[in-house]
């Protein structure tokens, strides 16, 4: 039997979503190709989640070395080697790149190196250094992710985006971070922990827009306690190269000097040069590809997952969306994406873990709610001079007693909240939390010992 198309699925983009879709489709017997011009693994593996978490671990050791004295350890003079961290990280990322390539090859995916663009609903043009080639496919999946944006600031080219932060040369003794989202806060925490003087500038009234308001204020206080110069209602007008580094002219007329300026002011879908208009693929704000509940675009044979759709920009979401697409195209079609109760973490110092609704969101949705919260100094810091504090918070729908929001700021917050997210998916009520025995002494036990409603 002849096949009208060379491939059953042509994936554009070798990030988390694209690799997962290509591999799983091929394992189900589909003829699959994946086109990628850069390193496999996308933002997450190369310049996102993985290297950022590695650098976050590195930053934590500075705190651990200081805290050790309170526990009787006499730690001698220490020295941070930026070049060794960079080299070790690069080696690990290269190892992951090879693993991704092997996973695809072992599954039977044809890996195409080059820039892919749409010709129509079933045709892709691949541009390489040697020319171009055209491929046909029954289905096309776009998983090209997102890219950092830089604000319209005079001489903004003197600054860098988050992509460049892992290989700065030399290490910036003075870092200015422009932005108030999770990427800005994480890099501010990381480089402060590694020894840099950090100024964080945000034009809004509070950092981490979209998170629970109490969590936002609590984290802002903790960043400041860690020595970060956090300036709210502050915006940058221009940058200027000076003999001593980069001068930031602020909108209020004041100035700031830095060695590196990081613009962490948002990300937009990576759609440039994809040929979406020519193929008739409908786009929304910032070029985001519009998709239906089945991740289909306005062209039925073209699908999209991950950050390029600007729905929920998290790696596990892209993976889940990819599995839903593969299941619908090459399986029984029963798997569907559910965007409620998606847990997430922000790897600041201390870290944030959250799942469900913030307090204000819950009030708007349910009206009558109960809020349980506690903030305290964790046991591990009682023998140290650390100023770090923890916050735990439950938001409960009063009518059903169901826990609809759970938030934590503290050590290993992501690890703690992941487990509670399972309980919330199962519909756990406050009564269930109350009936659960805590593990003592831990920070996590606070979630099952909150008895008096604060609000």
C-alpha cells in the first residue's frame, strides 16, 4: 500500500514537548521526523529549568557553609569558582543532549537538522546550510517554545536575556535584574547566593504577578533579607557603556552602575519564520498559536503544544499536551489535558511551591472561604543566624470544606507541594488534612496542623 505522505507526523521543534511527541508517536509505529536547528532539549534543558536549578544548588552552598558554624563545623576559607561551575554545567547539558538524541534515534525518529517552516497544511520546508528540502506529512506538530523579550530601552543591546546568564564572562560582581517575574526573581537569588551585589528593578507594585498576594509580599521580604536591593515602581529609561561597566538611567532620574544587566521582562512564542500566515494558522497575542481543546490549530492537520501556544508555560504541561496529541492521533484518544490544579515552583531563596488558587482568586470564585496560614523560623535555622522564614498557607472553600489553594515559601517547597498536589487532585478537604498525622519535625507537617482560621 502506498503512502500519500512521507511521514505520519512531522514535529517542528526539539524541546520537551516536541521530543516527547516524536518519541512516543514513533514507538506506536508512526513514521516520524523531527526538525531542530539548535541543541535538542529546548529551553528547559539548555538555558532553562535544568541549568537554572543546578545554579540554584550552587548558590545554596554559600548559605550552607555559613550555617554550618552553628552546628559545630569550623569551615575554613572558601572560594567560589565560576569557571568550574560553568564547565561542569556544560558537560551535564551536553550529556542530556546526547540522551535526547539517542532516545529519538532508538525510537526510529528521523532527526533533521535545520530551520523548518510551513508551506501548507501537509508540507514543511527544511532550510539547512546546504540548501532546502521539502517534506510531506499527514500531521504537523509545532513545538517551537518561547523566546525572551527585551523592552524598548535606549541601548538595550548592552543588556542580556536569561539565555546568556549561564556563560557570562567574567562573573558579574554587580548585577542589575530588570523584571519581577519568576525568572527575574530566580536569577536575582542565584547570583546573590553566588556572591554578586544584586539590584532588582520592577515597574509594578509587587513582584511575582499571578501568585498569591501574601506569598508575593513574603518572598519580597525574604529577597530583601538576603541582601537583594529590590526596588518596586522602578523602570529603566536607558543603558550606557561606561569605563566601569554599564550605567542604568532610571525613569525617576536616578542612576545605577552594574557589570551585567539582565532583562527578564517576559517571553513570547517563538514563531518567527515559521510560515504560519502562509499556511493559514491563526495567531493571537504576541503571535501565540491558537489551538482548540485538542491542540489543533485553525488548520486541522497542524497541531501545537507548549510555550508556542502561550497557555501554561511549564515543561510538564508541554509534556502532557504532547502525550494528549499523540494519544489522539495514534492511540485511543482518551487522554485529555486538564489545566486545573497544576503545581509549580519558583526556585528563589527560599523557594516557592504552589498549587491551586490564591486567596483573592478563591474569594472571587467561591465567595466564602477560610484561610489558614503560619509563618515561622524553620528548625534547621534555629542554631544559625539565618533570617530565613517559612510561610505555609491553605485556602479552603467554606461550603465544601475542599482545599482549593496550597502555598509554601521555604526550603524544598517544590518537593513538599508536589505531594500535596496529588491530595488536592483527589479532592482532599480540610477535614482530611486535619485527620492526617504529620511527620515531626518537618516543615511539611505544618500543613496538617493548621487549626485556627486566620481569615
